[in-house]
C-alpha cells in the first residue's frame, strides 16, 4: 500500500513543526511495512512572496493527488496589511472550501503529567479523553440571507438534511472506534433548525445500534465540559456551537502548542496543529512540536487506518512529558527545557523503544 501526503509547511513556525512531523512519518514508514511518499508545496506568506498569491494551482493539485494533507501554519506580521484576498489566511479558507472539508475534529485529551497545566482541578480533569466533531461548511456562518441594513443586522442558521446526515454518520463511525457514545449538542428548545438537526441525527442513529446517542443543549454542554469533562466521548455539533465548544474543550486540556486537529471531507482530509505561525518565536527553536506530531498521529488513525502507529506516537509523547521534557511554552518547575528538534528526537527515540519492546512482547509504558 502506498500513501501520498501533501506537506504544506507555510510560514513562521509552520516549517519547524512540519520538520518534526516528517521525522515521525519517516520513522513509522521504516517500522511498518508501508510505503509513504510526500511532496512539499507552497502556501501562505511564503507562497505570496514567490508567486504573488497565497495559494497556487500547483499546491491545490498536490492536495487533490494526495491521500492526506498536512499543513504547518500560515501568517505573519509582514503580510498583515495586504488586501484580504492576498493575506496568507485567505489561502487557508480557500483550501478548506476547495477540498470540501465539512467536518472538523479536535481531540480534548489530557496527558497525566500535564494535569497541573490546566485551569481545572486535576481530579476533575484526570481521565478526560473526548473529541469534538464540528460541522464546518454550513449553518449560520454560511446561511443566506445575511447582511447589515440601516436599522438591523441579520444572519440565517440553516441546515439541509444531507449536511446533517453526513456529519452525523461521521460521528457514529468515529464513536464505533472509541467508547461508542455520541452526544449531539444543539439548542432544540429554542431553535427550529436545532430540532431539525436532532431529528436527522436520530434517523441516522438507527443505522448504528451499537452507539449510545445523547442530546444536550449547548448551554448545558458548555457547563458540563468544565464541570465533568470525563462524561464525554464524541461531541457532535453544528458550526457555531462547535466553534465555541471546541475552544473550551481544547483549552481545558493543555496549551495551544499541544492541540492537533483534522478537517474532513468526502475525498480529502487536512491535518493541522490548532496554533498559528507564532511569529514571536519563529526561528528560535522554541516551537512545541506536539500539536503537529499529534496531528500526524490522527492522520495514521483516520486516513491510513493505522491505529497501532497512532497509539505508539501518543505513548511516545506521553513518555516524553512524564520524563519531564518540555518546550518553553509548557515549562514547569524542575522540568528539562528542550528545543523543537530535541523534543522531536526524544519522542522519536521513545517510539523506537516502544517498537522494540512490542517486537519482543514487552510493553514498558
Ligand atoms: P499563534 O497561535 O500563532 O500564537 C499565539 C501564542 O501562542 C504566541 O505567543 C505563540 O508564540 C504561542 N504558540 C503558538 N503555537 C506554539 C507552539 N507550537 N509552541 C510554542 N508556542 C506556541 O496565534 P496568533 O499570534 O494570534 O497568530 C499569529 C499568526 O498566525 C497570524 O498571522 C494569524 O493569522 C496566524 N494564524 C494561523 C493559523 C493557521 O495557520 N491555522 C491559525 C491561527 C492563527
């Protein structure tokens, strides 16, 4: 089996964390009997400098011809005053639209050695491991009519059957590989569009009898995530509710440098760290590579169906953290501060050890 990955390093720390991602891809390729090839394409500010536009056809074609896309990050001070359509961030929005990425996955998983980095108490957080699946291309962010008039501003929250069906199906499929519980978050007590969402989710649920389906109003969900996050497995929700819920969920478990994400379409999937290009630390070897490496772990799980590789990457990250290694953004008292490359090498060495231990049937972690 051959897999093709399109790498889009982008700007700022984007190329630095992409290097970390590549190291991990190479290691998995060498240990498993698979063939993975990758090509690098321009996007964002660097693409604008070379080609006068932040997204070129060659990059899009590279993505269309790939099995998975990895994006580092785009943006930087030097491009802030460009017209909107030439800004690096415009490339990202266009890419999501062109690849028809209708769902966004953000895991909210806590590493035990990072429990004290959260604003929540360790006993509330310990054991938290859920994902938020957010609808990405519909709902109130895209609904029409929309506009501003002299004495009013308005937007339209609308969902069509097929939009809800495809994301509900995705949620149930993901839950089948996890604890088999889906919580659909809406506002059906007030909004007709939410009642419609709920009806469609229930219809799709009939095809997944092994999954337990709960419904929760969004205000209650926001409260429950900070009160008792362990109760969740897969949260399924619309674009606007997911925008808020996924940020709350991400931040209770760690810092920006540790949050991975995947955006899914019918044909393509884009993996990217949640963070931006961090121009304030670019080129200083300070970037935390965990968000990028975890995004690669998601790639192995969701795009290549290689659960084992994904588990090994996650175990290697867990061990690096519990051994006290940290980049500056997550430094705690008594930790060993390391650079981006050093952290990546430590994670890679842990992976090597796990591969060896697994080969002789011993699991030390
Ligand atoms: P940012 O995520 O780049 O940085 C916010 C803060 O977090 C900074 O202090 C940064 O140093 C720190 N940080 C982020 N990632 C880190 C990592 N891996 N390791 C250590 N520290 C990390 O957000 P911002 O400062 O608001 O935006 C900077 C640029 O990035 C802007 O041009 C913005 O438009 C762009 N941006 C791009 C994306 C993307 O490409 N997906 C997402 C968000 C922002």
